[in-house]
C-alpha cells in the first residue's frame, strides 16, 4: 500500500484500528492480563521482549488481516522490532493493515480538570524515522477528567499543535483528547470538547485533514458533526475501560465511528493458549468489534 491507498483505507475502509501501543508504564499490566506475571522478567529489556512477542503473535495470526483490521497503532519499540524477520510496519502493510505510531510521552499532572501531554523534544526525529519505515500516521493522547472549558480548550489546542507538526512530515495525526468515562460531568465534557474541536478544525488550512480518537459519548450521535466534517478523515473510538460487549453496543449507536480498541480487543488472550485457541479467541474479538464498527443501530 502506498500513502494514497492508506488514506483511502482510513477514509472509507470497513473495519477498525487495533491499538497495540501499551508503553513502558502500562506494559506490566498488559502482560499480567496476558497471563505473564512480573516474576517472568528481570530487566526492562526482557519485559519489552515479552510484550513484543505477544504483539508479534497477534500480528502473525491468520485472523489478523486488513479485511477487518484496517489499521494498527504501535509503541515505538514495537515499530523498531521485527515480526518473522520483517520490520513490524512492513509486516502490517503486507497484511493490508495501515501502521500508526504512538508518539506521546505520557501525561502531565492535572490542571483545570485535564491532563496535557508531556513535552516531546525528539518528536521530529521520531516522525522522520517512522515515516522512513512506512508508518502512515501517529496517535497522541491527552485526558479530560472534568468539564472545565479552560482545561479542555488547552488540551485541544495542544493536540492540534502537535497535529500540525505531524502533518508537516507528511503523516496523518490521530488526535486523542480522551474523556474519562468515570467523570461525573461526562456529558458536559463531550459538549465542550465538540465545540473546541470544531473551532480548531475550522482553523485548519484548506485541504488538511486529521483523524480523531474519542471516548464513546454519553449521548449517541454527539459527534455526528465531526464524522461529517470535511477536515476529518475518520473518527475512531476508544473503549475507555468498557468491557468489550458494552463497548461494542455503545459503538454501534454512533454512525460513522469505528473502533480503536486496545484492552477490549486483547482481554481474552493468554500466553499459555495453543495457537488454535489463540486464533479462535482473537478472531472472536475481531468479529465482535468489526460488527460494532460496521453494523450500526442508527
């Protein structure tokens, strides 16, 4: 796939994006969910080797193809690794899956009910390396915990500034201002976030597009204006802590939005599974998320 083919797949392909981007802080939790306890490694390198093997097993699985999984988000170490001798982005592209890279370095402490992204001083170098490996786009995450307009405006402003840096390298940013689904003011957060995103979209130069990764809204259809916006290539949703069945039900209530799930995709996979059982479990999860992404209840 060349860049134009990847853009076309992201714009209108049936399927969803797999988020395989747990970073250093969340890797032990991801491994524990996979059935690998902390005693299984002694060094950080060994820990990352184990998580890479998990991700490699997913990518090489016969059920993990571009037919239903149209994209995958990678952690930098995963991108730098190989799957059966091929660079991970190339292995994905060979299966018809568009590769993205997680670029944020974690979150700042909460201010005005929100958490901005930490500085990314080496971002230009990471973008150059990623693009050279065939990576199509990026993903960058902030968190909104309460309905504070000043805080939400700052989150969205920073997201679009980073997005412009990504666009300047000829890559597609997935802007992710996550609303905490446990927030007591979720509906108000959704409304303010929509308003702030629309302001920033209107300020984008003509011809530029971004992707958006959003928490599933309290009120289905809240983000219809973003789905329809000419400067938005695609809107995707995170599971945000929902179990997979509930996440897929909520996803199906929102037209035009596809999944970009992590834990909800991987939650039933275990290291001890035979390849047959592993593929069956992964295939069932893929089918369920694909259905929520493509068969809408609206």
